[in-house]
């Protein structure tokens, strides 16, 4: 289940025109990912015990969230978020938001690359002087009773760059905590990230290169996000000659797939140890006429770890994924498979013997919305009207050792819930490792 603060943070990325998917860190986000994305088919977390989240977007600039967690011992957290970029059109109430907002589709459909905004788009002039500022986001979370503090500072420096600083304060950590700073640059064609961590004085760099046409080339006719927003303000009659966001170059052939390659290198100055990894990814784009699929391969040459994954949208409501890990030094291997299945509400009653015309159209619109996935952090009006057609989502995974993870996410009145279990088929009497229920409410 997507955390409410992550939902607001994703909306900030969308509103500030930052592409989170064009980086080496999200190369395998479909099959495996971090908790900040939760768009994963194989590594989704199953709740343990009882969790309750109450959140609110009180103003277009400020959000708050409170959590309680009980597994025999009671714990919780307080979190607050501020953004200088207003989000006035961002819906926040669980009763009006469609379920896929809190349970994003696990298969990540990559979109065609877009060029960054032109520098002049960020300029604001008054009385002959520039008065524009750079948008920023501040986030803090306090865990109780451990008194662990997490903090995030996010700032857009330019249309192609962004600064992100994460900090953790905990007496149980070395030196009482750590700070991680990451400077990212994204030109569309390629992206690079430079990081520094106070933990072992770690320095690192990673990058991603997309093969194929450069979206910044004028001849392609691809518009930047700012130009798309500007075109949306123009009446359809005067905007009919403009090219679309998918970058067909005004009548050219659309790109149906993308091949990307990347690598990362890091070195700890204090412990004098380093590491590296490299990876490639092939993914289909929306212009692909067949079923969407993504293949990824990553290699850590120093540790000898090789990981390959394959994910596919097998149907309108079904996604499948598999991953094979192998170590060339120890010859150890690991196989895991998973699926995601969405369920729609049955429209039409037994009295009329089938679906009416209007209900059939609503069902088709709901299927198209799920097929497209959650591509935007800001909910559009169409999603608001037809979000009730989605009943829930089932996620399941199993590995070669018989470890099974089951998760069902749905809605009950004004609450969004997630219930799951972790099962060990070889555990004998202790076959169930844990069960849990997670509830979320926002206003």
C-alpha cells in the first residue's frame, strides 16, 4: 500500500516535471523496488500485526500523517510535509480517491522520453528583476518510542537537476546517524547521479543511457512537460496541428521500445572499500501493439551476483513477473515468481440479465485506466468518477524454498485496507510466519 506521504511526494515530482523512472536506481523497479515506490511484483511487503494510518492534506502546501503499529508492543510515528510548490488540485480524501492510487499497478509502463523544460519557463520577472525561486519539499518523521528521526530535503535546482538530502538520527547508529546527499541530472537522453554519505564517507556516481533518438532534437517534435501544459490551455481548434506528448515527430514512426544501459561505482574513504554494478533493460512503450513487457539484467562483478528479471502485463487485469539470481562464485541460485490480479465490480444486476450501455462503457473505461496504470501523481477527473469500479487487488509470490507471500488490498467504506500473510510451506507446524492488517484513512 502506498504511503500517503509518498503519494504527496510523487505529486510534487509530477507537478515539478521530474521523471523518476529515468534513472539507474529504478532500472528494475517493476520486479524489485524500494519502499518509496512500492511498484513491485516480487518484493512487496506483507503487513505484520495491526497498522493504522491517519493522514491529511490540510492546505495545498502542508500535509501530516500519524501512524500506530501493534505487534504486541505499541509503536507509532508522526510525520509532516511541506512543499513550496502548491498542489491545489491534488485530491486527498480516501472516500473520493480511486483504489489504484493507494495500490499502484505493479507493472511500470515506461513512457516515451520527453525533453526538459526550457530554462525561460522557470523565469518570473517583476519590475525588470527576476523574482522566481526554486521549488522545495521538506519532510520529517519521528518514530516513537525509539525517538528515531528521519528527514528529507528535496529541491529542484534547474529543469535538468535536482538535489535530495536524506538524514537519519538514531543513537543506535554509528555517530548517532547519517546523511545522504544526492545530486541528480536528467536530460532525457541520459541521466546521472552523484552521491555522498557520511556513513564511511561514501562517494558514488551512477548513470543511465537510453539508446535511440534524443528527445531534445527539434526534428522529433517531442514537447517538454511545460509545453504540454501550455498546449492544454490553447483551444483544441488552434492546437490541432501540434504534435503529441508521445513524440511521433508530426507524422513519423513512434518508438515502440527502449533499450537502456547503466552502471554505478562507489567507494568508502574510511573503510577503503568499494563496489560497482551494471545493468541493462529492454521495455516496450505504449505504441507497442502487443502485450507490454520488460526485461532487465544486472551484474555485480565484484560479488559475482547476476540477476535477471522478466515482467509482463499478460492481460488487462493480470501482471506476471519472475526473477533468477545466481552467484558465479558460490553457484548459489534463487528463483522467485509472482503475480498481480485486479478485480472489478460486477456491473448490472440479475434483473436485467446483463450490462446496460452506460455500465458497459464505465467498465471499459475502468479497464483502460488500469491498463494504462498510474502514470501521473495527480488524479484526473476521469479517475475520480470511475474509481469505484475497482474492488481490490491480489498479489502473490513464491520462491524455490516454499516461501509464499499473499496480499489483498481493497476498500471498506472510507478506509483503504491491506491484509496479508507470510507462509513457509516447509515450516511444518509453524507454516504461517506472520499475518497482518493495515488500514489507511486520509482527508
